[in-house]
C-alpha cells in the first residue's frame, strides 16, 4: 500500500476504534509539546534554513520519507507489544536502546527512496527496490514541484511520528492496558485521523 493511500484513502472494514489512543493525542492540544505544534515549528525551521525553493522542496521530500519509514518501525513495535503484552516495558526499552541502529537503517532506505523519486522511478537495483512501490505515487507530485502537497505530507507525517513517539514512550508504559488497542487496523485508523486533522492547519 502506497504512502499517500495509506494515510488518506484506505478505509478499513473492521470496527476497531482508535478513540482510546486518540484521547491522549488530543489531550495535548495547546501545549508546546503537542505533536502538530512540533511539526509546524519544524516546517518553519526548514523554510527559514533552506537556501531556495528547490532545497526546501528536497528537504520536505527527504524528511517526509524518513518519517514515513520511522512510523513503520513504530507500527512494528506496537504489534509486537500487543502480541507480548506481558513484556511491554522490556520491549519498549529495547526499542529505545536500538535508536542509533534503527536510524541508520532508515537513513539508507530513505536515501534510496528519494533517489528513486528524483529519477522518476528509475532504479537499476538497490537494497530498497522491493519497497519502492510504497513511494512511487510521490513521483507525480515531485515532477510538478508541488510544494503545497509536500508541506501537507511533511506536517502530517511529522505529527504522526511525534504522536507515536509520545504514545510509545509516555502513554503505554503508564497505561499498559492499552496494548490490547494496538491492532494494525486501529493503528492505521489512528494515523489516518491524525493526518486528516493536520490538513486543517496548513
């Protein structure tokens, strides 16, 4: 499933609700640590630091892909915690300890995907080929240099990443009963609602 489709267009048939998880997201509204606030501040910082529009657009693309890949790792740890709830705290601690190695892997994958997009889908073989389809839909927006699209994507994915980070490290350890609400369908709905919410602020 492609990145844009995953956060915008997919409509799960099952009835799992992310309401319990979203309660913690919305409870942070108005605070300086609210995930959307952090994402908007980050967008502003990139805008100010970029030398020109071309660099700005490239930063948006690179960081959006990086965040998307990072979110995938969060989805994996949520699934693992749900299936092994008796090990919730050790699993989260191990995930945190693997930060450096995880970010190395994500950086490599992100670099490969960005190259694929910049070259309009031309790739003659890299370690991320099997997953290029996940970002192929971004090629059309990159070709049009659609800054508005990438600003929305950036803020949406950054907000989801910050929200999942807070959920994993701050919420679940204090509310371990939430592990039963971490099904793939529920997490997908969770990220979709957050992404749709951010669209009102760009």
